[in-house]
C-alpha cells in the first residue's frame, strides 16, 4: 500500500515536472501557477502568487483533452501562450497540490 502511495506521489511530481519542462522547450509558451477562483464556460480565473487575478481561456486545453475537472480553490499549473492582446490561452492544465501561498514557483 505504501509503495502505491509513494508511486502516486512520484507520478504527480513527474507530471508537474513534464508540464514545466515541456513549456521550457517552447520559447513562446508560458507557465502560470495559481488558485482557481472562478470557473465558467470556456474560461477560469486564477489568483496568482502576487494576489492579482488572471482570466484564462481554457477552450484550447478542453479541445485537446489536456484538462481535468476544474474546481474553485484548486491549485493549478497552466501551460499556454499569450496572444498579442495579452490574453492567456491554456494548452494544458494540471492540478498542483503542492502549491502553497508564498511557496510556489514564479510564472514563466
């Protein structure tokens, strides 16, 4: 039982690391970390580490099947691109359960 729990944590860490490393391979892709404060049709709002809120277009991630069920108050890492108007379009969303206020990575 302990081995399966340890394996689950290891897989979660690998999934988070692969999301971040995948984002690092594409210069135009960004990774944003935050806590979901609102979920609506095609968008989510996340509170970032500095307290600001960002509205994220999640329709590309939904179309690609790279997001799960999204809940308010859930910490997430979001990989995506910012368009010319400054709107963030998510390509992948992952739960980031290790995220704690003041103790999370900087956005890239």
